């Protein structure tokens, strides 16, 4: 157990150090408390940037073990620290986040809600971390391909035989998945010193902490504390999310990064905060390097955000597209490697848009409708996140006095509807849809549930703000 | 947040974590989250129960990317054996054809050795696992 604690903590401290080094030029001049408030962001940024860089190194032919990690981490820290000294003061000021105004005290009762919400969240996270040290992932994908791919990248490199079955070698399942999550899991194992599957759950628990800290940092000053803490608690205490985090599913880090990118985009749009815009690119890059599902997930939030906010903020929305495009560019080496080695995607684009194929494949459609609807409406799995988000959107639209902004509110029900429809469509078009509906559909909901829960949180804040200002 | 608020947060956290940690049966969600029946380092196999022999086999199979092994099992242990092999045996690689293999890892079944190969070494590692080094005749 000692090696598990020390190893995983050591690795994540390096990630945090890399993240802080890269953030340093921008948050320079903040108070100690200001620096500490970026700890969650630093962890997510450290994992994202180091992971994406190591993916590139793996594709270039390097073996990805502790030595490669040490070199890449040192280089990234050097870049951050060099920029710390050299970035012109004017640029720093433009990038930096002006300290948010202190929230006016909301009254004893609401301050009490904030205090209890924050305490419950901290307690739940403590219990989740302790639980992670005591549990091994229940999902077999973790030990049949996610972690083994990372071990292979360390010991064999990106060997086409292992990914494609050349030369009689048995290939890994799902060869089209990107490499970031496998690389991170292998680093955990190497830092622990032996194959200890509990390290997977510990890594997910640390990312859970980092995600909570990131959301709190990004929304601080936008959402008042009592709504913020209650909202983050509501988002992270989802029974199914916590179950998946103990399963070791890659969908959990994927949902953290996709959601964090959207929250960063929201912070950029509401505060014109350039650091938040940069984080959209960093978090999107990580999402694209974790799982192929990141493409439709990101497309949904990006297209809907554009549809509802374009009339109000054209240039900022264009900047969000630019940041996501930069994030997508980081996955170009992997896409090029896949194309060069003819690695097929799990779902064929031709099937998705093939009317004839879909018409003759309706048996899966019935199953998809039933299963996906079941996940979206199950109180036991996702409490009330989807109805809550829809309700907040409708209430916001009804109470909105400015007709141009009414469309913005309808983004909430549209998001739930479109994400539900997209999942139904994906499983309908999937040739192995019947199998995957049983064994993986439940995990693809994670990202939409997290976005809905945090969307409802921001929505409640905007409703209250609108009522007060109106 | 004032000092008093921070103290209140800390106090509530300590109390709740103590309740969760010391009284694990206080409620089933905390039971699940804290994983009352804690697990070990090995994968959560479906049927396989003895992980140690597989780690022993990994010490015998050469630490070399040119080493190859072939897995023999039945449907009960197939997924478990595959998972353990890809975790413990790299850089050795699994082959789908026994004629390409240097090692046979048989779990829960008697290894089926083709007539075209000869046995160089045979290790019984635990009640269910047999590791065989083979060479082509």
C-alpha cells in the first residue's frame, strides 16, 4: 500500500508541477491563495500537456516509460519557466485573470448553504479518494487493453504488430483508440513499481479532485458560492459517475476534459478571460487524445453553443472554434498514424449516413431507443440531472425579458435532446450496436450528465442574476 | 469565506469522514464509495482466482520483444488469462498460431503440444498453470 500511495502521489505531483510551470507566466503576481486555487487546473493541464506530448513521442518511435516522461516533463517545465521570465508584462496582463470581485455576503442562511455544500463536497471527495485506494477497477477493458497498451508502449513501443496483428501477433482490441490514457496508466504502474490495478482508480480519484478544483476556479466570480458548491456537489455526487470512476473507465477522464473545455469556454464568453480560452484548447486536446467519442461529444457542445450564442458574441465564439481546432490539431499525428496503417474506426461514417443501411438495421434502433432513454431518465443512475437542466432552460426562457437571449436558454433542452438523439443514432449505425448497448452504452452518458449538471448550476446563477438586475 | 466558515467546513469534513471511515455500515452509498471489502493489486478477474502463478510465469518468460507465447485455456478462463498475459508478459508478444510460439501458457487445460515441436522446459506453476518452452524440431 505504501508504494501505491507514494507512487501515485509522486506522479501526480509531477503533473501538478508541470501544470503550474505552464500556468506560471499567466498567474504570476497572484497571492499564495490565488496560486493554490489553481491546483486543480494545474493537475488537469499537467496531465493533458504531458500526455499529448508523450503521445506524439510514442508515434515518433519513442518508448514511453519513466525516462521519456522525465524528459518531456522537464522540457515542458523549462518552457513554462522561460516564458515566466520573458513574457512581456502587457501580454501577461491580457492573459491573466483579474482577481474576481469578492462576493458580497449573501446572508447568513445562504452563506450556511455554501459552507455545508463545500464541506459535503470535500467529504465526498475524501471518501472517494480513500475508496479508490481500496478498490480495483471492475471494468475488464482496463486490464485487457487500456493499461496493457500503455505497458506495450513502454516495453515494445508503438509496434504495429500489437495494434494490427501483423506477423501472427494477436492485436489489442479497439486499436483506433488514442494513447493518452494508456500512457498515464502505465506511468502510474511504473511509479508504483509493480502492476497494481488499484493505481487506476487512484488516478481517476485524483482527476476527480482536479476536476472539482478546475470547475470551482473557472466559475469562481461567475457563479455565487452557495450555488457553485451545491452545483459541483450535485455534479460529482452522481451515483453512476462515482461507480464508473471505481470501474476505471476511460469515459470518466474523457468526460472531465470535455466538460472542463465547455466550462472554460463559458468562462471565456462570460468574462472574456483569455486564460480560459487557452484552457479550451488544452482540455480539448486531452479529450481528443483519450477516446474517439470525444469528437461527437465536442461537436455537440460546440455546435449548440454556437447556435445559441452566435447572435450575441460572434468573435468570442469564433475564438472558441479556433481553440478547439488547435486542440484537434494535437491529435493529427495519431490520425495520420491510423491512416498510414489502415486502422479502421469502430463506427464507419458510411454506416452513419447510409440511409439504406440504417433502414435495414432498425432492430438495433429499437434497442437503442429503449436503452439510451432508460439511462437518461434513470433517477438511480443520474439522479435528476437531465430533467433539472431541461427545467432550468425552460424556466430561464420564460423569465427572460430580452427576446434575443431567449434562444440561449433553449440551448439546455436542445443539448439534452441532441445528445440523446446522437447516442441513439451512433448505436443504431453500429454493426455491433446490440453488444455495445449492453456493455458500454451506460458509460457514454457520463459526459452529457456532467455537462447537464454544471449547465443547470450556471443556469440557476443566470436566472437569479437576471431577476435581480431586472 | 471567513475564518469561521473555513473552520466550519473543516469540522464538518472531519466529522463526515470519521463517520464514513469508522462506521462503514452507516449507509450503503458510503459503503460502495469506500469499498468496504477492499481489493488487492490483481485485476478483478471473472473466474480466475490465483494471480501469483501468472506473475511467476512472467519472471520465466524472457524480457525480450522477440519472445512469443501462445495461450491455451477454456472459455471459462479465456478472458482472464488474456488480460493477465498482456499485463505481465510484455515485452513478449502473444501469437495466434502455436507454430510461431516459443512458449505455451496453459491455464485450466492440459497443454496441447503439436508433434512438430519438442519440449525444452516445463514448469507447473500452481494447480492450474503450466508453462512450456518449445522449439521446432
